[in-house]
């Protein structure tokens, strides 16, 4: 729609969600990449879940209050960004 300011900023990571750019500190971004690498090296589902849950908690500190984000969303984000790191 013309003049609509709610346009996605590029391809949506999560289908159906409009993307808003968020600012996170460099340390948080580095921790995300470090945890993503650990996620793919983890042996077993339990360790992967633990890593994703930790990163979920850290990411929520930098998201607007009330933002819905689940552990499965973090895992999907790890998978989509696997070749970016």
C-alpha cells in the first residue's frame, strides 16, 4: 500500500513477521555468533536446546518488551545464518 510505513526491511527471517531493525551491542552480536557455532558443534539435541535457550534469553534483553520469540525461532535463525558466520 502506498505510504505504508510497515514494509519489511528485506526478506523476513520468520514468515509472516514484519522486520524491524534492532540495535544490539557488539558484545551481544559476538555472543550470538559464538553460540551459533557452539550450537552446530553440540553433540545431541539437549545441548542444542540449552544453547538456543541461553541465546533466547540474551536476545530478549535487546528486543522491545512483549516481543514474542521462542527457542524454536532462535534455532531457525541459527540454521538460516549458518553460512554467514
